């Protein structure tokens, strides 16, 4: 089975500057490749419903 992996980070500055942030977080989601279209459509419906124009966090 093939997977797609989506990663993101938050507050990476904390790794270099302890005064800027207390924590750094790195996370990811693994989904089966064949589920990509279904997930993308579901996320787009949520974005339309809540009028989210940019990147979702």
C-alpha cells in the first residue's frame, strides 16, 4: 500500500532561541494514497462551510 505523508512544524525558532518560544512541535499525517481525493473533498467542504480562505491549522 502506498501512503502520502503531510508534515508541518510550529515554533521551530524554539530550537535556536529559547526566549522566543518554549516548545517546538513537528507533526504529520499519513494517509493511504487512494484516500487522497476523498480527504481533499471533505476538507474543502469544511473550508467552504466555515469560510476558511487560507491554510487550516
